[in-house]
């Protein structure tokens, strides 16, 4: 009896969009999307347009999009157009950035919250959604090896497949790759034999497996599920070649931005959005174009993988 009381209390704090609920009930493919890119990643109205474009890309891939956020203490799995617009207009205001630590705080205090990679994984898993598409995951910060994103730890303990373009290139990528290995997270290269570096297509870092098709990814997910493993799976997708940045240009911009952040004492959760904005300025907007292109690309591929997984399940 106590178990049902707990489940009932939990569901009072979670609202699943009717389209998403129906899709999950009949086994249709669904892809989760994060919301920090709306409130913390891009300015208004670019943030709203990017979020809408990602949902459209998921549908192009054949799946139903489920953007996840917290509105006045209620976790939403799937947003309406009006709710995305509402979140977009809140960019730059006191919206809580929610990982595992923050979810109960935002719910209990009836706050607005945007889910990080880690937070989105947790809610997606609660809702029964296997696929999640994003741009880049968090990782180990350059020059600050003890500043490790909660994304990496969540990938080690939450059974969700994350489709991304590697870790954000403002981070220490070799150290991030080592932590993924320590956490037991398989890193799959989608049509690539090395991890992409977010804005750039190559990092020089290896993947654990190289696949060419959504079906191959679905088979790996199926094997993980059949084995009862509780870790996540990272599927890394290079940004589209036409939109990718020159790796040397990006590295020079990141090095300068990182030095400026250290000089100004910008560390912790504030560092990632600050560094990304500064890199956009230093690359004359080229990194932003690469970012928005890879977000759409990853969302469509996640949709295709979700379709392949639904066929495999049937």
C-alpha cells in the first residue's frame, strides 16, 4: 500500500502531455528534449525557434517530441507551443537549472525550472522514454579537474540513451572521456570512428563502437535492456559538415574565453553559459550556427533511432 501512495504522490508532480502519454501507451517512438537551451543557452527569440525546430526534427525522424521542463513546481513531459514561448521569455531570469540535486527543490518550492542533460535523463526515465536528444553533454572543466558535471555521473546510473555531439568543446575532452569510461558508459560513434568535439567533427578521442544505422544503435540499446544494466548509453553524432567549425579556430577561441573566465572568477554552473556566449562572440557567430545545426541534426537522428527501437520491440 505504501508503494502506491508514493507513486501517487510522485505523479501529482508530473504532467505528461496527452500526445506523449498516448504514444507511450501504444508503444510509439518518443524522444525527450531538454529545456536549459531555452532558458540558459540561447537568447529570446532564438531559443524558442531552436526548441521548435528540434521538435520538428524529431517528428521528421518519425517520433513524438517531449520537451521536459518544470512550470510552477510541476514537471512537464512534453510542452505546448505556448509553454515553450513562456519559457523562452523567461531566459535570463531566475529559472532554476535542474539536475538531480535541484528537482525536489524546484518541485517543493513551486518554481520554474529547466532540465539539464542529467535532469532530463531522470525525468525521461521516470516517464518511460528511452531516447533523449541534445547538443553536447557536460564534463570536466578545463583547469578545474574537480569541477565535474552531474551529466557524467547520471550517465553512469540512469538507463537512457543520449544522442549528442560529444561533450561541449569548452571542456577538458580527454578528462571527460576518461570519466565516461570510469562510469561504465558505452560511447558509440554514429557514422564516425571518434568522438566529435561539439562544434567540430573530430576530437582525436576514440569511441567504443562505430555504427552506421539507427538499427545498429537500437540493437545495442536492446542488448543493454536485456542484460538489465542501469547505465546510460552515449551516441555521439558529428555536426553536419557544412555547418561544422574549423577545430583550430574554435580551440583558439575557447582558450581565450577560458583565460578570461579565470581572470574574472567565473566558475561552477555559471561558467558553461558564459563560455559558450564568449566563444560565439570570438567566432563571429560561427559556433552558434554550428550549435543550432547540430541540435536539429541530433534530434532527427534520435527520432530515427526511436523508430528503429520501436520496431525492434515489436
